C-alpha cells in the first residue's frame, strides 16, 4: 500500500476498545494472511450503496438496517441467515409501500463479530476473567482458555463472513426474495398476530397494488431479487485495516470487509484511532451518537469524516433512549442542517433503552423502542428534515429477549429462549410489529 495514503496513521493515536492480544507476533501473522485474501465486497458495490444513501440524505429513500447484536460463528448457518433476511425483506415491503420511497436494505451481518464493553473484565463467584468481546476476539464460555483473546479468530471471522455473504447473495438473487412470496408471509403474520388486525388494511392495500400490477402484465425483475448490503461496527482496527484494499478503478482505499462500516458511541473520539482510520477509507460510513453528543461534536465529525460534503458518505445513527430523544435530538439536527452538512439521519431505538430485569437478563421494552422511533419522527417533522431510517437489533427466530409486543413477552418469560451473545434482540414477530408501526408513523 502506498504510504501517501497512510492507512497506518491511526496507529499513532489512542485506540479504544481494542483487545489485549497476548501474542503480537501471532497477530502480525494473521494480519498478513488477511491482507492477501480476496475482498468480501467490491468497491463498486460500496459506491452503489453510497448513491442509495445519497437519496436518503435528499429525503428520497429510507434505510432499514438490522440484524444481530453480535453474530456468532455457530450462527453462520443457512437457516439463521435465511430467517434474518426473510424478516428484513418482510419489513422492507411494508415500509416501501407506506413510505412510497425505496428502502435501502442493510444487514448487521457478515462481520458483526466484535462488541465494545463497558468493563474490560468480568467477575463471577470471585473469579475475574477478560470480558467477552465477540467471537472475533474470544469465546463466550467463562473459562480462562475461552476468554483469552486469540488473533486467529480474526481469520475465522473473515471466513464466517464469506459464508454469510454467499448465503445472503444466493437468497436475495435466487427467487427467495420474490415480492409476492414475501407479501404472502406478511399476510400470514397479519392473520396470526394479536396486533395483526391493526395492520390488515395496509396488508390489503399492498395486496391490491400487487394484483393491479399483475393484471397490467407488469413483471419487473425488481420483483424477483433485491439489492442487499452488509455492515458492521468496525471495532477491531487491525482486522478492518487488513481488509482495506486500493480500488483499481480510482486508486482510493476501501474497507472491503463490508459495504458500510460504522463507529460506535464508545469509539467516536475526535482525536481517536477509529475516527482517523475512517477518515482514510472511502466506504459509506456511520457514526453512533448518544445523548451526550453536542452539536459541536457532530459538526466536528462531519468536518473530519466528510470534508467534501459528499451526500451518502456519512450517516448519523442516533441512539438517545426514549426518554431523551425529544430533548437531545433537535439541537443536533438543527445545527447540522444549518451548517449545510449532507448527512442521513437514522434512528437506533435499541441501545438507549436497555435495562436489567429482576432475573438478571438484559432486556428492552418494545414500547420504549417504539416510543423512541415515534420521537425521532416527531423531531424531524417539526424541523422539516427527513427521518432517514431505523437501525435495529433483531433476529428471525422466536426468541424471548425483549419484553412486550403483539405476542406479549413478560419479564418472567425472558429465560424461555434468551439466546443472544450480547444484547437483547427483537424477535421476528416484534420486528414485523415495528415495521407496521413505523409505516403508520411514515404515513403520519
């Protein structure tokens, strides 16, 4: 790699949330091997996503981004990937119809293997071990062997991502994503969900629109397949730099581990390594903004990460919490808009709404998730700006990790199927519930 691009510049800065690798020479071997592997995505696809996100910035499209809190290597199965995609596609149809705009579909998958932690260690029964930082770093089991950071896991993350992307491409291009079939799944949901009656009218309208197009002989190929993009939090910088390649068309660097990568709330320090590394790559990127973000912080991030003000390059993903969004979001949107910054605004209604149930399970209330999305729409409507999308943690399985929803899950039910490796996710039914509610908000 040419030094003029200086992709190593982040190494001189403080890098938060990096594992304490016990063997640096092993890490160097892994990084060298990753550096020689084929790209997981192509620069041209990243540019295509940037174009679609530019439409979001202009108010002409909506982002639906979702998937696991933390993927696991064991979860890279055809069933798991298919169920997640199925749920995302079902949500997308409802949002496309209600919003009358294209929905940009981005998975939190094929790379979401690392998690920031509030503490570096975990104590159980007087035993202190390193915290679980995701399958890319160490194991979930509470043993010294499992919790020891192992750089060879970075290589496993690459191969697991390749398998997941391969499955996602097959499902989205191979007829599984057919619009009529996905709509039929939604009709089943509406018929079987306690909240379903509320959505019957919308489902019927979509049905009539599809019947009308069929009667007209309209069979666009867009009905058969969809564009689907991958994304993850680029937390472990050694991994993401090792997968950065110089695009042969433009001579510019792209992180080809995913179409879009984002910086988390815990690693967005302006003078930190993550912001520096992201300023060098040309992918579309996101930054998570919590309630402590000041308008000055947001504008400084714009200046550092998108100095040329390219639409589609930068997405701000706000994660405020239901009780804070109506107070903390307006000044950010107002100042960033007044400065003429081209950014897409997306709502993450999950991370600000986590609490611990009496059973000790981390959980979220479905009503709080909904309330944060409602607040996000209210703020943008009041300011005349575009509510650009939602970013959620969900699974296509019938887990019991978040309380509430149409098929009511109570706090006492959490232990039934609490399967997440980290944060609580919406299950399939709650995710579809959310899509129909967001559709109602979109229609205003």
